[in-house]
C-alpha cells in the first residue's frame, strides 16, 4: 500500500488523466454499492423531509447497527438511501485504486467482499460503503422472437427448457440443443464475464442478482427470451471478459486561455491549432509518436512519459468526454486534433 501511494503521488501531474496507471497490466478493480444519507447543505439534497447533519448521522448509526446484525445491506440501501439509484441498489460501480475519495478508496481496497464500512462523511452526505463482487460469469440460452407470430412458439420453447432444467438437465447441453445464439451455443452457453457498472440493465443487471449456480427465469429483450445461469468467472473463457480498459498516448498543445496553461508563454488559440495540425501531419506521415511526444508536449510530465497516459477505465468517475471519445478509436489510430478545455489534443489508442 505504501509503494502504491508513492507511485500515485509520482504520477499525479497529468492534466488529462488522474491517477495514471502506467504498469504493463491494468490495476486491480473492486466494486461497491453505497447507502447515502444526505442532509441540508450536502451536495445531494435529501429526499422527502429535510434532515440535519446530526439527524442523518443518527440514522446512519442505526442502519449500520442493523447491517452488522445481519440485515441485507441491499435492502437497506433501497429503502433508506438518498442516492439517485437507490431503488436499483445504490451500485457505485467498479474502481481502480485512487479513483474514489481517499477514505472510500482506503476501505474498498482493504475490505473483503460483502464487508460494510463505518460511516464516512463526504460532500454528498454520510456514506456507508459495501464491497460487492466485481465480475459475474454467465451462461445463456437465447430463444429468438423474429416476428409477432413467433412469440407463442418462443414461450413454448422457454417452458420446455425450464422444465428440463428443473428436472436436472445440464445447462450447457441444453444450450447446445435449444439456444438460437450461435456463438454461445457452440461454447455450451458460455456468454460473458460481466464487469459491474453503476447503470447495469437487463441481462447484466439480472446476472448480478443471481447467486453462483442459480438459473434465471426467462428474461424478455428486443431479441427474444434469455435464460441465464451465473457461474464463477473462472468457468468462462477469459476472452469473453468484458474489458473497460484502454491504453492511450497523447500530445497536448496548450493555448493561453486553456485550463492549466502558462498565460505568459503559451501561444494564442490560432497559433496552438497550427502547431497541433503540424504535429498531426508529422504523425500521419509516419513519425514515431513516442519521439514526437518527447519533443513537444504541454501536459505536465508528458515529455518524460512520451505522451503515455497509461490505462484509462471507461467507467472511471472522473473520466473526461475527450478521453471517452478517444477510447472509441481503433487500436493504433491517431485522432485529429481535438479541442479540449486544456488545449488541442492528439491521441492514439495503444491497446
């Protein structure tokens, strides 16, 4: 933990991505849900009748006592939390070290799965955090509905599958026999290793509500019906793992009015655009981006890093729209100069 803290401090200088994850492999991920008790003056207004900070703290102490006594934290969050997604269970999402506020981060990366934190005061109010599972391995049987007339047939096939499963039928074998989704059918129903997100819907949400070994009832989607079985992630081909990480490299060209710019030395916006366009021409002509970034880069520490922004997680709470856009680039492609609050940005997706 000490070495990790030192590493984070050493690489906090970038304007574009904080913290920086520069190791060869992405960092460990952990997931959390929270129970938020807002109060008057907090960043998130409390729902219903306004409460004072002291009243929110008193309620939090009582809910924490109930959670430690064995009550389901998920149900407590749904009933009492002021989080906008409380009814869905208050899932915050999945995080790498350093993404969250320090006290939340410290708990999450020291806790075992299922553990509940003490109350932590944040700008949004009093927060109780629970570490939850990050991944869910999923097998699937998909029954397509291609037209309105096919609805009855699909329902009948679902009933047949459910009946066979209830009688002890093997899910993988039934997937090979009944599933209309060719790719997962050929793998015995192996469908995905999902990563927990803050706004999971439909199949993904349903998968995380299952216990390992549990089978869902048929779930209707625009494609038809889906019967899911949750399994350990290790039981699924790792190539099916949902991966929200990308690796980016960037060159920043600042102008005088950009955020973080040295107004006394930075060029005006027109000149900065000319510089960015000239750098883009060099890169598209085949010059090594590492060498160009080491020669010219206004991102603090960017020259030393040769423009490396490290691993960027698409679900990070502080990811900027410019990096979200860059994450969509095909691997190896350099985007055109992009105007951002920090200046003009040239980005290449590395991985």
